[in-house]
C-alpha cells in the first residue's frame, strides 16, 4: 500500500512515532514562553497528556488481544479526547508557523481516527479529521496515493457516529459530513478508476441526495475542462443523466 506523504499507518506504533516527533519539533522550535496564553496548554503539558493517551491506547490494544474488547463508548470517549489533544497541537503549530509540523499532525489526526474505528469506537469529533483529509486531497496527485487516501476516507465515513450520519444540519453547507462525502467523490474521480467512482457516487447519492445532482452537473463541466479520459467521463455522464437531467425533467 502506498500512503500519502505524512499519513502514518493507523497503528499505535505509527501514531506514536509521528506524534512524538512532531511534539518534539514543536517544543524545540516554539518554546512555551512564545506560545503560552492564560489557561492554555503548553507544548510540555501537551506532551505529558499525550503520554497518558498512549498508555490508555496501549491498554485498549492489550485488552483486545486478551479477548477483553473495550466497550465502544469507552473507545469513542478515548478517541474524542485524543482528537481534542491533537486540535490543541495543531493550534500550537499554526501559531508558531511550523508548516511541516502542522502537516505531520494532520496525518496523525487521520490515522488516529482510523485507529478509533478499528478498535470499535465511533467518531464523535469529525471536523478536524475532515479538515485534515481535505488538505491531503488538495495536495495529493499520485494515483496510488489518491487510492490510499480514498480508502482512508472510506474508513472515516464508516466510523462516523450515527448522530452525525443522520445529517440533521442540512442548512450548513460546510458541515463536516457533507464535506467528507463530497471530497471522497472528488478523490474517487481523480483515481480514474470506474469501480471506485461508482462506489463513491452511490454513497454520495445515499448520504447527500440533495447535493448529488449539483455534484454530477459540476463534474461533467470538469470532464471537459480537465480533459478526463473516456472511461472516467462515462461514469460521470451516467450519474449526471440519472440524477441531474432526469430529475430536472420531472
């Protein structure tokens, strides 16, 4: 499997290596005195909290290996705490203008989300994950990396909490659930693989029925603008005719 740059394997070892390195770089390049705000975390305090997080993740994995799987709500709670810590780390990196560290942390966010789901939890805190995936989507070009990114998006979609999947805030076009599904369909298109496109498009129709016609209409415009190959155009055209043209005639 080819992974997009800075997207660690969704294992505890992969997450630990990437996150520990990023926090060390953050502490070295941005001393606490330059970042500290009243009542806010410093790089040192964040590092201590992350070590406690790793201990909890290790216990979760050890118990699972022993046949004592953690309750889904416990893993979900651990995941929400992990993503909260990562958001704080991202904020420190942003304020310190450490672009490479920020990019590394975005990869950790995605891998942590996948770890949560793989251990039986659900994603209650979707926004930082979707933001990170969007940044990877904006910068990934190589076909193998695009496919790996698409598969990561699939996992995040599958692991999203039911309350978010119900999509109750339809008036907000920037809601993470909508952005995730739209971006997944875009990445699928850029893989140039019809089966991948078909799967993503069917999911888009199911999850965002109101947005699907507009997506396929705009997709057809992109087919001409970016000169997509015929086999890609055929899939987009099929969905465009079914969900945009046919709907407009009824």
